C-alpha cells in the first residue's frame, strides 16, 4: 500500500507531462496485487486500471473512463510480458492494426504509442500512465514468443474503449 501511495504521488506530480512509464518489480513470491480501492486513487481523479498479463492474453475491462489513467500490469503468467498502450484512430479497426503488424512486424504509423511498461517477470508488476481521450486503445505485448512470433501475434492484444 505504501508503494502504491508513493507511486500515486509521483503520478500526480508528473500528470502534466502526458504519458509516463514507470516499472516496479515485486518479488515473485509476493501475493498477487489487489485492485486499488477508490480511496487510494490520486486526488487528481486518475483511475487505476488493473491489467493481468497471462500467457498470452490481457485480462482488462473492455470499457474504462477517459482521463488520466494508471494501467497496473500484473504478470500472472509463466512467461515475461510487457504492455504498450496505442491509440486506435476512429475509422480504423483492430483487424487493420493486426494486419499491418503481421505484414510488417511494426505497429502502424497511424496508431501512436502513448506509453509502455518495461519487461516484467512472472509475479511482478509495472505501471504506465496516459491521459486518455474518449476513444479506442490497443494494449499489446510485443515480446517475442518461443516460436519467434510476438506475443501480440499469438493473442496478447486487447482493445479498450475510453468513454
């Protein structure tokens, strides 16, 4: 709890900078991190969204509030994971995003990255903060899987809508 409060204060002081990436690693033997109660959300109105990174998917609410958002990635899988937050412009689809990524191995130029976590081991957590406008966002893990494909290509990609 003390670490989350310290992190929240750092978010408040850096909120005007736009996107901020912070990685915090906890010992692998630590119990899973619980979702932060509303009382622990910074006074700025930032929301904390827990994202579980499993092998190979993200478990996250499909709809969240627009505004200052702290994504708390918790690795509940057995492989290492990371998360990049990308804006998906109106008129573009997740299929178009994936088609470009699969064809080129790169994210589309029209899907700007707002922030990313570092790579985290199983049982660890990381944070990425972004100011989300109403719209759609892609959460993706670009780490290479054992077969050479990225985690995104094997399903570790999720669409989230900010309202």
